[in-house]
């Protein structure tokens, strides 16, 4: 059973930056497709970024709303994935989660990101 722990959230002003971390532990097999999701009050959880490993190549993908502002990456040796968020907007305010897209685990607690002046 894999567990994901998200961290790095906080309060930031519009235009600011944050880097979120997603650490995987437990019975880890090769996670080849990892997604970052977010959920705002009253809204469903939505995928914002993913990184798919295709052999030697890691292929990132982004929702239109974050394209050009967010960057997903990973350090395989640490079983850790990152989400670099730049030019943050108030509408980015949400709880951010990570999960294996192919074999989803139970959702972690997430990390709160609040963008406000």
C-alpha cells in the first residue's frame, strides 16, 4: 500500500511562488504516472499537472489553467515529486493533493495553498 504525503503549502501573495512536495512511502512499485490535483471549497478535485514516465523520458502535462506557470518534476531516488508554482493567482487557492494516476492510493491530507493579498 502506497501512502502520499503532500507538503509545502502556505499563504502567498498574488504573483508569488511556492513549491509543493509529494513524498511516497510504503509498498512502492514503479509509479509511472503521478498527478497533482487540487480541490477548492464547493468544487470537485481536479487534475492540474501530471508526469508520465515513458522509458527514459518523463512527459509532463498541464491543465490549461496552470500551463506556463506550474512545473512538475520528480526525484526518482527519493520517491518524491514536486510542483513548482509561479505567478500564483487567487483562483489557485485550494488544497493540493498528489496520487498515482494508474493505481490510485487513498488520498492524503493534502497541503493548503492560499493566494491572497
